[in-house]
C-alpha cells in the first residue's frame, strides 16, 4: 500500500505502465498537488527532468524520498 502523498513531498517513480511515453523509472520530482478520485488518486508532480505528466495511482507507483540534506558549510 502506498503512503499518502501531499504537496511538497519528494517522490521517485517506481513504475508507470499505462502511458505510451512514460516518465522513466527512478525519476524524482516534487508533488505539486494530490486529487483523490473514486478508487484512485491523480497526483501532479513537478519532475526533475522538466517533463510534465501526472500520475494515476493506481496503477502508477511512486515512493516518497527524503529531501537532500542541507549543506551545513
């Protein structure tokens, strides 16, 4: 089961199977918005590779990742 996502979460794509030109697995991005539907969730992600493609969960799968550690120097 996927963790509930919220705007500002950093995510890494695990799989996107139902798109003819999917975002590559392993791509990271920042959640811009989460829109629950009946039985699925639409997730707007600002992908780090500058692509713009929303997720449909399920069947798309992402994992939340920690933001990079702040530079303390």
